């Protein structure tokens, strides 16, 4: 034990206090840039210019055209905890400005040379004023309305801190990143970054509707590719709406989530393109990050990271921004409300099939002189009418997404029952919103001998009498996924649309369709169950027997009835109607294996999607299954009206578009 002499308790000098605060606030030049940008935005600036030398170590200059600072207030602006943004505890609990702590300028002054040049738009002050932060000298000078803060020789008073800085290029990259984050949240403000007298980046102010302005700023900052591979997020549509179906959240909406979310195909290996803002302030928040990531669970492959720029707006009194000295973290009063809102917002944006938007864009892209596709089906083209029902949330998603302009026409004349036949026959139960009783049974490769004799292969009716589909067809050129023309190696469907060739992984696409039907049924209530004529028995492990006994209620919700037949045998007495034609033993084993990995009491909430994905995989049409053109077209039409049909349950793409330009390039046409 060290024998240290006792020291008296005493107050620290003001300079040391400021240097301690600087250690919390100023980590590197980018920290200074962030604090000065906050002040410039709070001053109402519409143009901000950042000038740097040596990555910001030698010089950081932030110039704005904001309201400026009065002469009498200039000396006070550099004192500790001096600010014009809060004056009471009530102000602190409802902060609506970017800065508010009042310690940044004082902390920076303690470790660098600071000068402040400002002018207000007032006839009483016809010129600007220059304040030297070290000496306190104040002198008149010429300047337009606004403020310029210059910070030179960062960490000159604390040389030990300066040793921890990286190279000039690295520090410059951090400074540019700090400006980029502010620029994304404020497209109405122009930004320019200069380094060593050279223009590094410039983003001009955008005067447009908020969503259009954000789209343009995202394209300017992150590139056109980001916008092209992102969908708009806007939730809720009605700000006064309540959480639908949520009894616990029975208060009016106080939360709005908007921005852009990248499609699953745009995911990256790193999370560097994840931008989250709360009331205009960039934050790193676990609640928002987890909510956004959970919205991608069904559509993201592997460990890929989604890309997004999401903005959360809520009452300032419901969020504590005074959590971290750098204001990078926040704390929500109701984190569940925020998590739920962000997740629902992103899920709704990703739900609408992108094939619909692509089809609408292709139609809109036709030049005035271009000939529209011939609405008369070719003699060899199968005729299919629009399904009479959209998934439950697709309609709201279409309303919130400007790109979703494609709407299939209402069916006319005789209803095409063949679409229902693709998924199974009437099970005596209609799904909500459907005018006809349907069961969306999934075809599989084999025939289940346990299934009742009334359950033939769902493709039989199509093969036997394809001419029954007599309702008027959609014009072939208007089908987003086009008209099926062939099947490749029993794995891929080849279709033709106005843009060229569409290649569809039929198993992956059908797996997603079955999965969404299962989720919808379980959301409505428990899955519809169908008893087997002869129970299917199988030798079970002790763990499987225990899981079946402990999870009987959960299994019933999933439409399965698995009971002990003997100490080492289980019997499957009922299976989900949707999967009536699958192998009941294989299905039961898979579900029991999933249940064994989770707490049975919360498995529906924690692992419902994984369970249903496993069930859907067993119910989807297998590869190497030969399909007729009627069957292929039926699958394409279902994909166009099924949520998240662009990715399979594992996040892999279900279809790809090969444009005519790509095909022409393969054969050197036009060269």
C-alpha cells in the first residue's frame, strides 16, 4: 500500500476545471467541429463553411450567416456554463436546441487559442466585433451578419492529449464525418468544407418538400446509389392515430418516424451507413439500432448490416438529451414506444414488393412517343386476373410510399379460382378482408398419404383445366414480374416484362409466400389445424418428448398437435391446414427442435418468425419440380401481392431483373 501524504480538500482552479471538462467534451478536432456546428445551427444559419488545417489540429474555423452575438454578450459567451438556450430546470427538461450545456466554448478555450468574430443585424451595431479568447481583448472589425469561431493549435495547453491524435488524413476524415451527419439532418442548410485551402466537400441548400429535400441531400452526401436502393419511411400516416391493436399503448401518438431505409440488397458488411436522429440530433442509441435491425430480420441475409437514415421526432419532454457530455446518447421516457414505432415504420416501408414499384417506374419511364404494350394477350399467353385481396398491411404501406403507384385493377366477371387452387382448397375459413373462404395451402413435391383424400395436388386443377381462368387478363406489359416463358433446370422461372428478363428462384419465392400466410394467420389467431386421418408416429428422443409435453399450448397455437404415444414415441394428430400436404413427422421434428432452444412461455414472441420460417420451408415447392406456364404465372402473380416477396425467409433475393441493355451488352449489340 502506497504511503501518500494527506492532502486538504480544496476547490480546483477554474482553468483546471475547464481542462477537465475539455477532456469530456473534446476528444479530437471533430469534437470541436461538432460543437461549433451545433451553435451555428442554433443561430439559424442557412450557410456554414468549415475551414481546416492539418486535419483540424492547426486550425478549425466555422463560419455561419446566423443571427450573431451582441457586443455586450461576447465576453460572457466564453465563460463556463454560459448559454442563452436554457435558464431553468424546465428548459433543461424540454431542450429543443442542438446545444445547451454552455461548456463547449469555455472548454475549448482552455486547450486552444480561440477567437470569435461576430456581427448582429442591428442598426445599433453597424460593424462586427472580434474577441480574443486568451486576452479578452475586444475590437471592432468588418463582417457580414453571422459568426466565425476560429480554434488554433488544438491541445497546445495539454500536449499529452495531442500525442493521442492520429494522422492529419484520419482526423480530417473524422471532421468530414461530423459535418456529414449534420448535413443529413439539415438539407435546408448549405455546408462547405475546406482543407489547406482546397474544397473537400460541398452540399448546397435544398429548397423543397422535407422528404424531397432529404432525398436530394442523401443523394448528394451518400451518393445516388443510396437513394436508388432505399424506400421512404413515413410513420404514422395519421399523427393523431393510436397504436393499432396495442392495448398497452392506449395514448395518442406522440412519435413520428421518417426518412429512408435501404432495401436488403443494399446491406453492407459494416454499420457505417446507419444514421439515426432524435429531434434533429445524431445519436447512437441501442433502442433505435435494435428496432431497425429487428425490422430487417425476415429479409436480411447472414450478418449483413442494413443502411438507413431515420429521423425520430417526439415531444422533447419525453427524451433526456443530458445523458452524455458529447450529446451522442439519449434516454427515452418510454423506450418501448420508440422501439415499437421505429420497428413498425421500417417494417411497413420494406413490406411492399419492390416489383410493383419497379413495374410502375417502367411504365412511367415510357417516352411520349413510345408505344404502350399491346393490351391484347398473345394466343399463347396465359390469362390471369388480379387476386381479389392484398395482404393486411400492404395498403397502408402503399399510401406511405410515393413509389408505390402500381395498383392492379379490380377483377371483372368470373373470379379466377385457380389462384386459390394454387394454395389449396376451401378449408371452411376465410381470412380477414377476403370475400371468399380460402385456405392458402402450400404445394410440396410429394403426396402426403395421411392427408384426407379431398386434398389433391393443388396444381392438378391448373393442369387439368387451365381454360377456366376466363377473367380479363392484365396487359402482359403491365405485370411487374412479367409473363412466364420457361423453367430452367427445375429451379428458376424465366419471365419476360417490359424491362427485359426476370429470373425467379421458385422455391425461395414460394417459401416467402407461405411464410407470410402463416404469419398472417397466427396474427389473426392461432393457425388453422387439420386432423390427420391416421396419426403419424415416430421414435422421439427424451428431449423431444419433454418439449412436446411442455409446449403443448404453443404447438396448438402453431396448428400442431403432438402427443406422447409411448415413453419413446410421439404421435402427430394434426398439422396446420396450410401445410396439410407436407411430411408431418419432418415438420414436427423441426418445430420441436426450434422450441427446445427457446423458453416455451415466450417462444411465440421471441422465436415466432424462426418457427414459421422453418414450417414454411417444409411447405414450399421444391426445386426440380416441373411447373406448367399456368403454375409459373400463378406464382408470379402471388409474388406481386405478397409482402416482402423480394427476399426469401433467409434474406436471399427471390428474383432478379436483367435489363435489355445488359442483354445487349452480352451480345455486343450496338457496337
